[in-house]
C-alpha cells in the first residue's frame, strides 16, 4: 500500500510596495520621473532607509503610458 503526499505550495503574498525601478517599468515611465515626483511629494511613498517604496495600490491603479510609435 503506497501513500502519496500532497504538497501544497503557499500562495505568493500580494505585493504591498514597489521599488522605484520596478514601478517605473510597470507604469512605462523613466525612473527619474518617479524620483522627481517623490522629491516634490506629488505621489505617495515610504522610505526604508535609503530605499524609496511606492504603494502597490497606487502603482497598479495609475494608467500606464502608451507605447510610443517610431
């Protein structure tokens, strides 16, 4: 008699924050644009030491920039 163990992979927790570089990629804007908005306190952010974190709720809610035609 053999028994098979069922392995369950835990679900990946939802992302709460993005680093500026990752958020820029998602939004389709240069990272410098997000740094500028953070410097002027125009977008929500948190600092963790020297790292700037943007809330995932804000990043995922904002519309992405359209792809430029060449």
